[in-house]
C-alpha cells in the first residue's frame, strides 16, 4: 500500500497539466456553465492563460450526468469519512474491528447478490457496476482518504486520474486496509484495485466506458468471545481484550470479487436529426469465497463422527457471470429509451464432496437469454421518471425479473417528492444454494429452491423547512430465504411484510446545528424470521464556523447513535451470513453509542478526529454487535481526506 501511495504522489507532481475541452453527448453538463477562467495576458497578442476552477474537475457513472468534485465541508461528511468503507452506515452496527463487516439492523435489497455468490457480511465495501466513477479533469488529480485502524494498521484509499488529450481519461484507484483488532484472531486485511477509462470521439458519435476491478475481503474468524459474563461485568483482567478467550483458534475467510467491464455506444447518424445510438455492453464477473482452518475446530463438532473423513480443511465456492448485451438507444434531452437483448453464461460451484446420504453437485451452469430496457423522462425541470426492466429465463437458476421505477417531482422550488415502486423475482443468493464443509452438520443443498420475490413501495418528501426529509417504505417478500438456527437454508411458507417510516431534519441557530435521523420499523408478519430493532436513531449536535482569519473551517460536536433492544440474529463465520438466534443467544441494543469529534478543513484537505464510544471511558462497555461479538471500545479515530488538483 505504501508503494502505491508513493507512485501516485510522484505522478501528481511530475505529469504536465493540460487544457481539456468538455465534449460529450446528451449527458453533458448545462452548456451555460463556464468551467475554465480565461485570464487576459496583459498584452495584445493572441496568448490566453487558462486557470482551472473547481468546475473543471468532474466525475460520473456510466452514461449519466457529470458532477463536480464536492470539496465543501458539510455535516454529512462526518458520517461518511469516519467509516472505513467511506459510506454512511446508518442502520448498521459494526464489529469490534474495522473491515470485519456489520450487523444490518434494517432490511434493504442488495442487487449485487442477484444470480451471484456474495456472502452478506462480505458485501459492505463491494463496488457494483453503477458505483464505478469515471472522471474528466483539466489537470492531473489525486485524492487520498486515510483512516486509523484498531491496533496495528491503517486504511488508505488513493485515487489518481488524468486526461490524455481532449477526449480520453484514465484513473487508478487503490484501497488497502489492515487492522489487527483488539480481540484475538480478528485480523482484517482488505484491498481493492480499480482501473477505469472513458473515451469520447472528436465528433461525439462514439463513447466508451471500461474498467477492471479486483476486490479482496479477508478476515480471521474468532467465533466470538467465550465468557460474556466477564465482558458484561467489566472484569479487570478482561480490560485487556487480548486476554479474552475466543471460540476459534485458526479459522479465516476470504472473498475475491473480480470484474472486466466494457460498455460503448455509437451514433451512426446525425444525432440532432436522428437521435439513435447502438450500445454494446460486455463484462465478466467472478466471485470466490474460501473458508479454512489449520485444524478442525472443536467449536463446530463434538465427536469425530461429525467430521467428513479425507475432506480438505479449506473449502471454496465460486460463481461466474459472463454477460453480453446489445441495445438500441433513443436519446434526446427530455426522453431517453433503450432496449436490447442480453445473453448470459452463469456458473456456480463448490468443493467436490461425497456423502452417504446427501448429494451435492460440484458445479451448476446454464446459458440464459433475456431482455433489458431503460426509460428516462424529464419534463419542465420539475418532473423526472427513471425506469428499468430486465427479464431472463433459465433452467437451473429460475426465471429472473427485475423492475425499478422512480419518480421525482418538484411542485414548488426546493420541495421534492420522490416515489418508487420496485419489484424483483430472483433465485436466492447462491450462498443459500449449497455448501460443502469438513463438518457434517454444515453440508446442504437447496435442491427445490423457489424464486424469492420482493416488492418495495415507498418514497420520500423533502421540505425546505429545517432541510427535512420524511420517508416511508413497505416490503412484501414471498419465499423469504433465510438460515435457521442450525445454519440450514429455509424459505418461508408465507410472506414477510416489513414497514419502515422515519425522517431526517437539521435545526440551526447561528453557528450551532442539530441534525437528527429517526427510523421506526416493524415486521408485520413472520417477525421471528427477521428480528429487527423497532427504533433506530441518530443525533448530531455540532458547531461550525470559519477560523484562523477564514483560512480554515471547523466543526466540533457530539454524535449519538441508538437502536432499541431486540433479539438479533447471530453471525455464522463458516458462511459469513446471519442465522436465527440459538438457545444460548441474547438480545442486544438499548445502549447509546456516543462519539465526540473535531473536524477541520484547510483548502482542499479535511481532518477528521473522533473519539468513538466515549461512554466506555465512564463505564465499562456492554454493547454488542452480535451475541458474543462486542462492539468496539473507546478509540481515537483519525481520518484525512486530501484532494490534489495539480
């Protein structure tokens, strides 16, 4: 990781600056926006000096509108840049080590798990196709995001991007994380490498997006602490967390996520008269999950009869998705429609095993043919519709249907209404389909799996008053797929219905501000299949002001995170999934987690200094992320975000 930092810093220092002219198709920024200042040289010759402004540094996801780099100091950044995955993790509670995942307190649909192997606890830093950023910058640009780790390590995300000529941009993004953690056998070692490129032809009739992504999420698995009474009582010997006995001695899990991606489009005719394009998308994505140990762990079995003789101690699961899509696109400023056909080759496999009773295929594969479509409508800058539809048929992994529909309406300036109606019917995530293990009790094959259908209805109302957002969501899930307390996959006989309602608001008085977010939720049916807290809340009271003769800007405040007590699911390391609570489980929650912070911005550099879990300085820690997995103790979290516009 340190060598990547040096290489990127070297490039930012010595690559010559360039003047780049924006030239894209209908996805370009408004033509009225001026991006570069032109300064008179002071003479009457033809020389002009171009001085870039922040509007010259932009990014986008594929075929979307460009956005300017956000270098303002806003309160929401303290929720993002204090987290190792650089995301707002509201609705989740973290393990005692960064890079080790979360307990999801609130239900949400993760499309990356559709027709793929993606263990839930390995999914929190994964970049999907629509998460990859492509850049357009006037001069070579670098960005660094640094976090301290939990004992012996750090997390660093570095980005370098540069335009070559007027129409081609490339970028390199590397993230490295290593954190030993406070408890035994809890080392986290995550990294990802991303190369991306964007090209637009001189005429604007051809555009290309491409990237290569390789992510690794590697963790030691300790199975949680053995004696919870010592932790909850604040035993003096237990305050050094390395003294805590854990259930697993030599187990680890690794997840690898690799994708090659290319999408390009061509406009064969004059786009003003005939706004038609031909788009072709090709990608190959491979997911691999490994679970291993140096020797059989007694925590998972009682007698030798419960072991599979001769079976390897390290097992492997994998999935692969090769996709080839051809679309015809109609594109103008207010109406955009594309439709096409998609061909897929899917594979799912596990380590081969021979059992006397259960037969588990070591590989399942199929070829699929389907159709995809997108619709976008913009009217009067007040009304916007975005719809997506994908259908495919398969013999091994069932038929697939996904439809997302979003409407945004601004009846009055600064008052927004967002509504959504989403539906998907898909085979369960491949981690539910099969597993092979040296432990007899954890071999399974879900041979009669049915499609899990999820209907989501909801929306939000954004008000100018106190920057308020009110939201509500309703989920109806048929054939809900879950793991029971024995870590066996099951599907519900009746629907699971979930309601969520809440709001977010910011109150200000002078330089003092209070941001609050509150969510009420409930499983209306089948509550035992998905335990969840009824209340999740967050409050952030802070002071923000310019300082040092306006040379800097500071924030200082306290954040409090809370979720009500509930009988949570348990974490199951072999699968990196969550199972229903067992007989020795217990409830978690009902205890606030308070963080005290001081943030400062100097030019394009941000400093985030945060004392997390302040309550444990007064009283011993009693908070859990899962049964037997405590939440982290007090730690000083230091983060740095630095943008370098050369």
